[in-house]
C-alpha cells in the first residue's frame, strides 16, 4: 500500500504544480497580477541526534509557486504554495518519525502529506496566503503571513511570532503565522499596528500593540502584548554610529507560570566598499538554562525553543569573490559552555536565474554542550528562480 501511495504521490507532485503554473501564467497576463517562484534541490549528509546517532542522506526537493496582485485599488492578495518531495535514508530514522508526527504551530493546519513510505515522503502546504484591505492610511492584512518585528540577524527578542534558529540551514525560510494585522501610517516613517493571532485548540491567543517611529536619524519601536499567555513588553532601536549600523532590542517577559525574565540583543553592522559585509550580535537570553546540566535538548529538536543557554555571540561575514561567486559565513558561540557553530558556504550563479551552493554546518564543543552534541552537516543546493 505504501509503495502505491508513493507512486501516486510522485505523479500528483509532477502534475499538480504545472496545472498551477498554467493558471498563474494566465493570471499574469492580466494587469496587477504577478507570478513567480523557485525550485530548490537540497542534498545533505549528517548524523541524527535523537534517539541515537545514525548516519543519513536527505534530498529535499521543493517547488514554491507565488502569485500576488491587486484585485482592486483597495484589495490585494498574496499566495505562496509549496510542494515538497523528500528522499533518502533520513526517512527511515526515528528522528524523522518524530518530526513528521509534530503538528505545525499555526492555527490552521494547511499542510497535507500525500505520500509516506520508507522511500518517499511528499507533502504540500500553504506557506503564505493573505488578503490586504487598504483604506487611506490604514491596511488590514488577514491570513497566513510573516509579521516582521525586531532587527536581529541570529536572534530577535521582539520577533516572537516568526522566530528563527541561529543555526537554521535554510535561513531565508521564516515560519508564518495565522493572524490579523492592522497598520495605520502616522507619517512617512512611523506607524502603529495591532496584531491578533489565534492559536490551535482554544489555547490563549497572541495579541500585541506595536509602534514604530523615527527621530534624529534613528528608527525605534515599542511593543506590548500577550503571547501564548505570557505578557511581553519591549522595544528596539537602529541608528548609525559613523559608517557602522548599530542595533538593539530588549524585552521583559512575565510568564503565566515561572519567573520574569529579560532578553537583550546588541548588534553592529559594517559594509566595506569592496563588498565585504560584517555583522556581530551579542545576545542575552534570560529564559535560557544556567548550565549544560539543565539543557532541554528535546525542546530544541522539536522547535519549542531556539537557544538553550543564556549568553551568546554571533558573527556574520559575506564577500563577493567575483560578480558570480560569493561566500557567506555564520559563526555562533555559546559563551556559557564555549560550544561553537560555524556555517561557511559558497554560491555560484550559473546564470541569472540559477544558483549553486556548497556549504557545511560545523559544530564543536564538549559532549554535554549545546553545539557539541550536534553532528556536522554537509550540503549542496541548486535553486532555480522563475
């Protein structure tokens, strides 16, 4: 039965996206509609973390179709649809079995696995899907979206709805949230926002008020809200210090259960004329464990938390070696246990729409440390944009 489902799933994966492409291409001929997307093939090799170490290969193939446009002067839309096929020995590991059993954290489960066998796992989902109603200086956006708060590259105390892991392989992929966002423009560089995001199963919703302004060349924001039962107050600031960019974020959290804590981020960015760009971030995570003996690796594996410790340093550097070849390098160190993560990559543009990347994720540290327990990842990726 599984093999039959696998064959049907692959056939469906090959046919359905191209039906969507044809429909979207027709829509693109109308004024105000735009179709785009990409196809990505990401082949990686590593070793599982849970429950035991097991070497594996994983081939992720993703087709993303994007359609956006104006229905009228007051109504706009955006849809991003994913169709993924996973292949490789990783599908036969207990770690993958645990991951695929987890439900997505959004309110609505807009994802379905249509092939599930030891050889093929295929699914499709709505990655983004929202409508924007505009009236004068007010915009109301409803649906699955990314609500971008904060300025952090590795961490962001303010970005509670769409968090990112500092060691995430696909760094451009950001979790969407099912929400209502109301924004009122107060000037050229200022706005006030209201956010409401229901949660699954009748759990406490997330709701926040957010204000962004600019004064004397500095951008700053204030936020107050309740996220999954926790009260959060915070703000950020971004300005120039000579030729460098200076950023900061701070939040104070009052949990429904447990002690209050703070998160603080300080960031510095500098771009040289020769295309070299450098960034550094210091991060204090008041919710983190005080030592390795209190680390919750299960929560790290299933995505409930992004960083186990309390004090971190993150650094980023990018450089265009040639107009077609560039390198990006991410470095993270847990200042508590001295464990480290280094993510170098090289990307070559085969043509104006196809990029080829070679990279690695290298982890080091003691056996009980945050990054020391994670195995290295080696990968290659081809991505075609259309």
